[in-house]
């Protein structure tokens, strides 16, 4: 399933949470220095969760091997797509790649 783009998705549901006012103030200051609102940051977290199909960060040391395995599986799947493309379409030169992308070397 293709991840949804949180930015362009219709926003018809609401989400509420309780947070310590001092924690909220500190977090809002941190996000503001990045040019973000608290809502922006939550939406980024949600998008990254969709993109990674799980928590977008390492939650505990026990998850390290799982995340490495998942990353390796994704890398190998992308490499396989490349090999399959080569089998179907053949190799092309670096110059051909630049030309196909419309970029000067």
C-alpha cells in the first residue's frame, strides 16, 4: 500500500492529547527554531511513520537488529528492481544517463 501524503490529505478527523504545559512550551520553542509549529511536527512524525511503516526512530536497543534487517530488505528489493530493469532494458552509459535526465555533465 502506497503511503498517504499527510500534507495533501483531507483533514476531517481531530486528535487531542494531554501534555504538561512546560513540556509543551519547550517543545514549541524547539520546533519554532526549525520554522515549525507543533502541528507541523506531529504531521511530520505521522508522515515518517507511514513512510517507514513503523516508528520513524529507534525506540529501544532491542529494535536495532530489526531495523537493520528491515533496511537491508528494502535495499535488496531496490537492488533487485535495478537488476530486473537491466535484464529488461539493458545497460546504458553514464553519458546516456545524463542525456536521459537532461543534465549536463
